[in-house]
């Protein structure tokens, strides 16, 4: 299994550059930088990281065609790919809750929009113009003869059936979000169906999973951080929680979502009205949390996801990302049987 790390949005450029250098030293496959409203744009930071590194892939997520026309996404992606000598990666998604909240945008035909954006990006070539006429987006006579680096990787963000089938048909890979082990057979069935429909091989498609990394030397701090951020774990939809909570408790947790959101904004681990045993189950099954004594257990969980079909895992760092990365590089990767590159 390949291991990626995801940085929060808006970190200063110099800090992103230093984290990229450290991640490359540990053998991390891809450094993703989040892009959210009211935060620094990630691309300038990744441009600096491109000059300071040689192997690690550099990526942004999520990018939505509802926010930016695929023309500008293509220009930006190819520019970063040139600066990194072919190491750029991007995740195309529908439209996140944070952007919808601040812009009022309400996406329609989400699967079509993502399909067309991915198809445009996958059609970019230095030796021929692109003419794409879609139902929602068109890009005609797009010529980027200067973009001669190896093609960037284009992922489609997908967890549910329609998007997963589509991703398997057109993208280089997909990134699931917080998908628990109990849902992997269902997800793999959707992906296999998409691959078969397009005549693609499983070996040519990457399956990644966004997972929250909260492991710390201080176990109490780790659990507190995991509880504080819990509202974003699958947005607490029953599809994510039913495999380990059961239908009734899963519906209860969904109904308490305002309390989880309140805890997030208050930056507190205390979630009003949710019993402790339920919180413990949510932390155990929807996050990677605990102290160093739990690294082996976490590695076993990741190996189980790999056996179920996962090729890659993207670990989202939170507070003190330097320390989080250090624990991944010095403890998790060895537990997974991975070693830093020479």
C-alpha cells in the first residue's frame, strides 16, 4: 500500500515546502494540500515544494468545476506539472459543504460535471489540440504544446455508487472519503462494474481512501482531536456508521450532527447528548487515533483495507502536522513494512 499525507488548507508556503521535503525523505508517495475558502491558495506553496523535491508527487484537493472552469483547472494543473517535472496530481470533486456554504452554489448533475472535468484533463496532450464538447463544459482547440512533462494524475473524488462507477471509467484513480472496512466490498463492486463497462484493467486504476490521522504521543490529546473533528467523518451519514453502530444508533448519530458541528467550531472534544460508548466507537472505526502503542493495530487495520482492495491511503494531518508526519514516517511506515527511499 502506498501512503500519502494531506495538509490542512492555508499553511504558509515555507511550511508546506519543509513538510514536502520531510515527506519525501520518509518515502511518502504524494503530498496533498487542501483547498478551502478563505485560505491561502495551495499552488504557490506546491510550486516552491516542486523546486525543493525530486520524487514526491504534489497535489491539490478538492477542485470543483463548479468553482473553476476546466479551462483554468487545466492551465493550473499543467503549470504545476511542468514545475515538478511530471509529479502533479489533482482530485476533482463535486462541490464541498464549505464552498457551498459560503458561495450559495448548489451543484446539479454532479456526476456529469466531474466526468467532463476529468475527461478534459485526461485529454490534454502536448502534441495535439483538445476538442471536447460536453453537456456542461466544452474546451475547444486547447493547445498546450509547452506541456511536455509526463501526464499528471487525475483522481475523481467518489464514495457512493454513481460517482465510483464513473471514476472507474474515466479517471486515473479515485479517492474515497472515510470509507470503513465494512463498506469496501460494496465499493469494490461499483468500481469493478465501472472498469468492466469501459474495458479498463484493475491494475490501471488507483483506489485511495482519505482517513483522519490523529495519532500522537499523548493519547488523550489524540482522542480529543479526533472527537473535535468527528463531524467531517463522512459527515456522519448512516452509510458510514451503520456497519459498526447498527441502523438505530447510526440514525441517532446523524440526528445529533448539529452537536458535533458545535463541538468543531468550539474546538472542544465534548459533544452534547452523545453517549461515551458511541463516541468511542466513532473514534475507533472512522479515525486513526491513539498513541504509539496502537501503531501496530492501526497498521493491521490498514492492511485489512488493502486486502479488501485499497491501493493507497491518504492520511489527513491536523494539529502539529510536522509531528504527525514524523510519527507516520518513523513508526507507521515501518509497521506497514515500508522503508524510506534511498
